[in-house]
C-alpha cells in the first residue's frame, strides 16, 4: 500500500498566508458577494458594541433619574439593535453560501480535469486515497475557511480594535488593565500556529492513507475473503485509525492549551478591571454607567477574543488543505512539446521504433534502463508479436506507443510522424490499446465498449466489436448490453472482462492496434474463435501484440524476441524456433503450460 506522500513544501517551510493567497483566482469571480458579506458582518458585529453605549446612557440617565419612559426607550433601542444584528448575520450567510459552494465545485472539477491530464508516471507514484481525500475532505475545509474563518478573522479584528478604542475612551486606566494580556496571548498564538500547522498536515495525510486502505480493501474484497485476510486487514485499519486518533487528540490538546490561555488571561483582566472600577465608582471617580458600559464592552469582546484559537486552527487546516490541493495542481501535465518533423517516405510508413531507450521517471539516473536501443519496424498492415520472459519490458514497450510514458531517448513514429510531435487526441485516435489486466467502468456494457470509438458510434459498431471479441454473452445479461457491469467490472468473469476490453480496442477500426496479451484469460475454445475473428481485423491494421502462447504468436506475420530490455531477434515464428534457443525455450514452456 502506498504511504503518505513526501512533498517539498512541508508545513514547517510554507507561509500559511502565501498558501491561502493562491485561492484568490478561484474566489475572484465571487469577490463582490464575499466582500459585501464581510462588510455586513462587520456592521453586525459593530452593532453589538453600540449596546454598551446604550446601557451607559440608560444607567446614567433614565435609571438614575428614575425615568420609566427613558428606560422603555432604551429597552426598545436594545431590542432593535439585537434584531438588526441577527438579520445582518443571516444576510451574510445567505450571501456566501451559494457562491462558495460554487468555488468548491469549480476547484473539484479543475482537480479532476487536471488528474486526467497528468502522466501515468504520476498515478504510479500517488496513492488513490491521497488523491481522493484532496478532492473531498481538503476542498470541504477550504470552503469552510472561505465561509467562516476568513470572514471572522477580519470581522473579529475590526471588532476588537473598535472595542479597545471604545474602552480607552470610556476610561484609559481600565483600558490599559484590559490590554495587559494582549502580549502573552499574541506570543502564544504564534507558537500555536507553527505547532498546529505540523499536526494538521500529519492528520490530513493520515486521512489520505486511511482512505487508500479502505479503497483497496473494497476493491480487493475477493482476495481478502479468498485468503481469509479479513482479520489482518481489520487490524491494519485499526492501527491506522488509532494513529489518526492520536494525531487528532494532539490537535485537540494544542487547541485546548491555546484556548485556556486565550480565555483565562482576558477573564483575569476583566476581573481586575471590575474590582478597580468598583473601587473608583465608590470613590466617585467613575460613574456607574461608565463602568457598566466598560464591562459590557469587555464582555462583548469575549467571543471575538475566545474565537481566535479555533479560527487560527481552522485557518491552518485550510492552509494545509490548500497546500495539498496545489501539490497535485502544480504537477506538470503530459508534455505537449513539439518535435520537428521530417518528410516521410514509403519506408517510414507503419509503426517504427528508432533507438528507443526508457527508464522510469522515478528511477535513479545510474540505474540500467528498462528498454535500451530498441529498433523495430512494423510495416503498414503487418502484425508483429512481441515475445519475452517475464520482466523483459514487453508491457512497458507497448505503453510507449500511445505515450502513456515519455521516452528517455530515441523516437517512435506512426507513418513517419513522431508521436512526440502529435497532439495526444490525434495520437490516441489512431492507436487503440487492450491491456492484459482489463479495466471496466461502472457503466453499461455498451458504454464500456463504445468508449473506444467516436461519440456518434452506435449499435452496428457495437455488434461488430462484440462479434470480433466473441462477447455475445453480453446479450444474455439481465438487460443485454445496457446491463451495468459494476465497479471494475467485477460482476463479470476475467475472460468476459478481457473480451469486452478487446471489443473496446477494435470497435473504432483503429489504424494501429496495440494488444498486451489480450487472450490470456480465455479458454482454448473461445481463444480459437477470437483468433479467427481477429485475423480479419489484423488484415486492415498495423498491430503490435504481446504474446505468450504459440497460438497468439501465430496471429502475427513476424515475431520480435525481447530479452533484458533489448531486441534479441526478429523473424517468423518458425525461423526463431529453428535458430534461437531462448525463443524455442519460451515457446516450449508455453506449450507445456497450455497442456
């Protein structure tokens, strides 16, 4: 199972602000509503600070003067302020809900599109659960940050600043008492932010690992049950869940610590201000209304101050989620580099490999290449069987034709055109592939097969392809070719999946056909029927066929022997049987296995 990704931009090295600023292009289309919502929230929050001023007026005025009408008037003002505050906060939520849901949807769609454009080498490196968590949990955290913490970091900052000014205007001495905890609180916030960033990153990576484990267990449920490994899988899940729980508890401890500081120190300051203010009122140095207004303002600031801890925590989680999102988005898509083309003559027609050399992108520079100095020419209308021992590089060579991987050196041409110079859409319209491990999607049989041809293909093309692949069983399924095959096509047998994958490869009548041992899961009788139908298809296309069985080899006009990443011999099946000991040994082993 793939483990947590190690990436250059770890949480300890990045700036949360710079990371979050990368969200601006996505937020820009809804900026008008977001800024309006923030302004509405600021006004609503500042309305709460007017309440203490009304209380001061009431205490020093109508209450001291025993004026019932003034008390009722003050009560009416307080009621209207409360209603106004509630309506404004409701308006803020309405303003941001729909556009920010759209931001999340657009980011998710862009991530999905980008994943489709990334090279196969990227998907070889990354665990699917890590990608899934970036497209779900991480983007949910980003949306929540844009909707709440981002707004209220601004709103609470303005509120605290306005509240401090009001308190200092009421009484400078009491205001300075209230401000005493500000320095230690700020120091604690800086320390908390750095520590929480590391733990938040660790937790989100562990969620990705856990998602990967669950996905692999679901897809591999037949293997798990077949080998009785459900207990070991459950044990692995418990261990990973326990690790994640420990990380989440670490986050909770950090948050509890910062909250304890943020709540306790201001409370102590308010208590000190209350004692000092009461003494000064008793001495006649301060009016009771001023003390009520001062303390009411201080209490009104409790929520903005107390919320600093979890707003910072949510901001750090959003910054980590944004960082994880852009780790994928920053990956370079499949190269579109155009190589200068030369005029093609008749000898260049067909499929040609010229000095092809390949090493996997993540392999060390000094490691031997998987393929080295491959020179092959498959003439137009010719089929070439590729034979070799396990691990000789056959599958890798076939993956180079549709540019699932990029060459390390050399070039591959189709009718004289370098594949590296061709747009991928054009290249993959010319080349059809069928792999030994057939992949089907959660769609109907017809949709899976017609994926291999143009959008306007219909029933005639489908029926022809099913006939070539001897996949008539599709008509016997509960809903015929409209039957949903289920995730990964696991509701079908291996041979059925392989035949549908072959049908998908031939449905579009491709000019070039690449087949990676396409008949390995078929019984002898079905194999012979498929081979008979394939001969008609191969007569009209240029084909490269990875083969292990002699019967499959006999479909081809010529055979190439691949040995330790190099072409060791090329000839007909009978020539290689007669002249090449390694080929004869491989074919003898295949015949023995077939018996």
